[in-house]
C-alpha cells in the first residue's frame, strides 16, 4: 500500500504574509501621522490599531493614496520622546464612520525596545 507524503509544514497563509508579527498597542500611547516627510501640517491620526517592526495600521481623518509618504510619530509608556519615522502608505480603506484605515510600511525597522514600549 502506498502512503501519501504529508507536507512537513503547512502552506503559508496568503492572508498574512508579513515578515513581523503585528501587535496591538497597550496602555497609554499617542500617535501622529502627517503628510510628507517634514512632520508639518495637521495630525491626521485618530487611533493606532496595530504595530510591528516593519509597519502599522492606523485610523486617519482623510484618505491617503498608496505610495504617498507620511511622517509617523509614536509615543508609548516608557518613552521620553516619540519614536519618529517615515513611512509609505500601502493601503487605504474607507470605514463606515467616515474615517479611513491605512496600512503603512516604515522605511526603517522600529527598534525592538521601542516596539516593546508600545505593545
């Protein structure tokens, strides 16, 4: 009798192809998201949904285009100053309340210690 070979590892899920695990923020935190690289202009961020070393998911006030550059600042418990980084918009989805959910990819990885303070 022939026995079918079973794969040693399950096939990777197409739903989550991220290099780093996403984590929900904990405790008190602040988030800023401004268009462009200068960090000037109004703060568009309303909430931080999740964050990883490579990117984040935020709720913002207005739609942003994929490929657009944004200035992100994150301040968590234990931080004396916000962690500031540039990111590119990966996706933007309209929400029922009139706000928008965006996914951003950081141009530089977040330090692991900074991620720990946020999550």
